[in-house]
């Protein structure tokens, strides 16, 4: 079976690698699945990511094709996750399945009951900061890991 390309912005890829390196081996499946997705990802400049690709902070509308249920979530880092607020952790099986995929794609979601398929109907990109304004990049899972970054220059 041919694998569909998975696109990840360079800054998201770096933050996710830090997250993986900070997780204990007991994180098990979440760690292995996200590591596998990052290994196959096409890492590109954030400015080059198409608007319909799921990145950290994207608002996603998807349908479970086996139940017909439609869900809407924002993909976030684990410390921001709140299912009641529809903020889905990238470490949740659905979050790992969705990252880097595009609107219109059907994605396999592995559950204890078997493989289910999710169809991504809509992806709304995260709000972008004003060009040139610094923004804090915080990695709370790593104590003392705060630095300032500037958004990538626009061509």
C-alpha cells in the first residue's frame, strides 16, 4: 500500500522531537506512533505549508466513516489538551493520525477494536502572529526550555 505524504512544518517537527525525547519509555504506543509519523514526514518551511494541512494549532473537522459522527477539534501539545474545550493532544491516537494530513484525505485510526477511518473535511490553519513580532516558544515538558523565536521570513 502506497503511503500518502505527511507534511510537517520545521518548527512543529522540532518541538515534537523535543517532546518525544522528554517522554519516558513507558509512554509506549503514543511515543512509537508519533516517532514513526515524524520519521516519514516531509519537513518543510512553515510558510510553505498549504492551508489545508493539519499542523499544531489547526482546527480540524473530520468524520468517523464507520459511525458517521463528525467531530471538530484543535490539535495541541499535551499540556494544552482539554477534550471538553475540543483541544486534542497530538499524543492521542487520533491526534497522531491527523497531524500532517490534508483536507479530503481518509486517515486510518488504529483502535483496540480495529482500524477505523476518518475523513478530514476541513482544516483551518492556526492564527499567525504578525510578521517579525517575536513569540515565546515554550516547552513546559522540559523545565527551563523557553526561548524567543521569530516567525519565518515571508518571501
